[in-house]
């Protein structure tokens, strides 16, 4: 083969391959064109791939476990199992925090380290079914505070946890804002409030980060576990055991 034929053959062979790679790596979640303004929001969100939540744990994925079964020392206070939440409605059937197994074990390691300092963890929320996420989005459609169900929250994957610090008697330590307070005070860099509250917040962030969790900048209480992308968005109902 002379050089020109060789070059042409190379281009002919590689062009479709390049096209294939671009097609393969193009973000599938991004709509190719904006949804028409006349379409109701529900039409758009139900057509999004992420809303195809699994109603059972897909084969090969980690199970959801009860945090209390992994570490009974961790206090569980699920606000969504009461009316004491921004929705003012009971959304969960029981005061249970479910997480993917490796996430619950990671949290237990944080608890170990805190216990050595006479402190502990309190969990406000863990796994959250996608159907509950949709209800929350209707009330608070602000992506700073509630994940758009069209994308799915890390809570819907069972890899996010909302926590605070407690003392040896289980009393919550002072923080710059209350849980689920949708304000500037919830931000991780909020410089107001008392020095004690900021120090407690920074201690929580430091210890969670040390164990691999990543804090959400707009909520000092929210942490994502690494490897979340390997866990599907779920709509497995919560049960009371
Ligand atoms: Zn959260």
C-alpha cells in the first residue's frame, strides 16, 4: 500500500470510530433541545432517564441496611417520620435510617472517632425514595436545598446522609443553623453566629471529610459518600421493619 492509500484508509477507518466515541461519551442526561414551554413540568421530568428509578436493588449493587443494625450507638432522629420538617407532613413510615452498607460502615468509623472524644452522631436522614423526592420538589423547587427529582438526589441512591453532632448524653451540639433551615446560615462558609456553633460545624465537616464524605456547600449537615455513581436511583419503599 502506498502512503496516500494508507492515509485515506486510516481516515476512513478512524472517522466512524471517533463518531462512535463521541456518541458513547455524550452526556445522556442532557436534553438535546429545550423542552417546549407549553409542556407541563411533569411531562419533562418523567421522560428523564434518571426518573427510571429501580423499585428493587439491582443485582450486583450493595443492599440498604439499617444504620442501627451496623452501629447502635448512632442516634437516629428522622424528621421526615414526624411532622417536624419543612414539609410539615409525615413522609416516612418509621424512624429508621437506611443506607448502602459501605456508607453505614463508613459512618460507624466516624462514630468510633467521635466516641473517643466523648461525642457522637445523630442522623436526620439517609435513603429517601424517589417518590418522596418528587413531593419535596413540589414544595421547595430550589436546587440549593432540594435535588431536582429529574436528576435524583444522592439520598435517592442511599449514599447521602444528614447528620449532626451530639454530646455524651445525646444532646445536639450548637450549630450555626437548624437542620433543613434553607438560609445563608446553613452554608458551610457562613461566618456569622456564635464561635462555638462555627467550631462545632467545622469539627463535623473535618471528621466526616477525613472519612471520605463530601459536604454539600449549602448544607452543613449533608454528606455524600464516594462511589455514589455505582448506586442506582431507587424507589424502594421504606418499611417499619
Ligand atoms: Zn441531605
